């Protein structure tokens, strides 16, 4: 499984590098008449806003792109918590309706759900709210940032300018909530399901669909809404704080911490034979 994690994270790095090379500048959102309205961050005062709207030809100009209306769904509080857990919930439900219900299996599924919830809580409180406050405070001292240092401040929803540096929380979100958790669930499916099964095939298809959507959104997020440095910092934060620890759990690296041992979250083959 370590090889899959390494390959996935290498691909993510390549995607971010490609997106940053493809479009190294970023846009900021402003208010307007369309579904979403954008300005280049260094736009002159006579620049017109770019209009993105859900109609034929409405996504033809950067930073508009087909499917950009998925980001508010995957990035919302409900979506960011419910969608990544959907594979586990389906897995748990099909197990409860099947012939192999044991307390060991139930406990492993519940603990895995708690592990995912802990990952998402870490991302929300520490990597989003915490780092966001740090960036805002540093912006006043390092980047000479103020809420009204740009001409389009009044056009923005919060009536303020973007901070001088933004660590790309959407990349952290997509990697932490979606790709990391889905990779771990894929690993759990491989370990817990021996031999071919309809359930495993359906779950894998669903994981690939959700993971594909997250990767697609990540590509355009990195292309249009963050600088190269912001993209790399956001990706490295997600990889170091979420991807790497989850990969180490799959390798049973934390055996000295009883509550982080692999058998707490995944029903290993030798344990599935013991019953309750």
C-alpha cells in the first residue's frame, strides 16, 4: 500500500507543478451578476470582471471551467464531511445486512469512521481556521497587507482585499478530506475483502468517481486560484499532516501507541476468523 500512497502523492505533485506552470497567476472572487465573478489579483481599476455562468459557453474564459459548480458542493461543510464518509457508510451498511456481522468487524468500522472524523476535524480547526488566522496576522507585518489596500475591496463579499499569501486551503481540503481518506478506504477494502465481490467492485468504482472529481477540481484550483508557492505549501501541508500519517497507519508504524495500531481500524484476515 505504501507504493500506492507514494504514486498518488507523486502524481499530485506533478499535477500541481503542471497547473502552476500552465497558469502561474491567480484570480480573486468578487460580487457581480453572474453565478461567480472574478478579477485577476493584479487587475487595473478599469478591468472588467470575468463572468462564469452555468449556460452554454458560460465557462469559456479563464478562470471559468466546466464543473466549477461542484466545488461549492464538495467544499461545503456538509459535503466535505458526508461525501468522504459515503464509501465507509455504504461498506458498513452492506456488512450489517450480510452474513459476516461480528463485533470485531463493527468496532473496526466505527473506529475507522472516528479516524476519518479526526482527520477532518484536524483539517477544519488546525489547518483551516488556525493557519488562516496565522496568515492574516502575518499579512499585516510581512506582506504589508490591509483590508483596503486594493481598489476592488468593496466588490468582495467581505469588503476586504485578499491576504498576501494563502496556503490554498481548497487543496488541503481536497487532499485531506477526499484523496487521503479514499486511499485509506481502498486499502481497507483490499485487506478486508478476499476474492472478487460485487460490493468491493461497486465501492471501488465509487471511490474512483469521487477521487476523480476531487483531482479534477484540484487541477483547476491550482491553475487559477493560487500561486505556485501557495499550491506547493498547501499540498505539502496536506501530505505531511494527513497523507503521511495515514500511510504510516497502513504500515502499522505506530505500534507503540495502542490506539493507533492498524487492527483498530481495519479487520485483518487473521482477526476476521476469530469471530467475536
